[in-house]
C-alpha cells in the first residue's frame, strides 16, 4: 500500500520559472575554505573533502521566517554556494562535471554548533547538529544555461546589517567540478541532488529576532528573519 497518507515531495524554486526543482538529497561539504578551516581549528591543506547530509525536507525558502530550532543555545549561520544536479552519474570526471549541473543557488547551512561540538567530543555523528528541520536555507535556483558556471563571485552574509562573512567562491579549496567528481565516487549522483559547497570564515551565532541576509553576486540572495 503506497497511499497510507499524503506526503509532499520537497522542492525548490527555480528563478524566473513556474516550474520547481524536485529535491532528492542534500549533500554538504565541510571546511572547503581555508580561512574557515582555520577558524574551526582545522588544517586548510588540500586534503580530500568530506561530506555530510541533510534530509531533503530540511529545505526552507530564502525569504521565509524561521523559528529558532529546539535543543540549542548556539545556532550558527554558514553562507554557501549550492549546486543543483540535473544529470546524474558515477565516477564523473572533473572535466565532465559542469554538464551534470542544472544550476546554482545561495544557501545557509544552519548548524546547532553546541550539539556539533558535543558530537565531535564524543566521537558521535553530526546528524542532529546539521540535519534538523528547516536547516537548509535556499534561494531560487539560477539555471546554468542562463548564468554559466561561475568560478569567482563575492559571497557574503550579514546579521542585522552587520557583515560577518565576506569572501569569494574562487577561494574554495575544492571547486565545484572537483566536488562533483569526488562525491560521485562515493554515491551515484542523481537529478534533484543538491550540494552545499562549504562556507568562508566568519560563522557566528543567530538569536531570535535577528535578520540574516546574504548573497552571491550574479546568483542570488537570501533574507530570513529568525523568530
């Protein structure tokens, strides 16, 4: 029996279109900017990237009001370039990776930093620190057919008008093509997959009442109120 109860399939807005992008899975890259790796106590050398996941229904629009999540006293923002996969495959070569990309968006990888720190200290998984409800903020996806495949663009985030994160996607340790290629050696990428590609330095705390804005030049913006 497949119709026990109705379940809405997660989807994301496509800029300039009435159609929606069906979200299948969300993958995230850790410590993909050298300055952020250092601020988190890591080594910025170009070692193979590591990945973690969020559930597809963690997606929340980049203009929504967001309720503060439970079980945390230290919610953090992480502004990121997001890659939307339109053509899947295994063992994709870096040179072939752009052909797999449907488009790009701006994301905020919300993190319960206190839960993450406790998990790290105890050698436990990060799931409850990263994969909670409404933890994957996403702007409308801009198709690559319109904007190409940006290799350099300002990426920034402000809280109540104060800029906290300010970098360039050109500073990613692993660029998009290499991320897609590496991830495809672990899993078969499929249309509908999203990849959050890491955040620059300046991550910090969000409290109730904060207005968080951010963007990537030529790709999009987000603006969320936390309540």
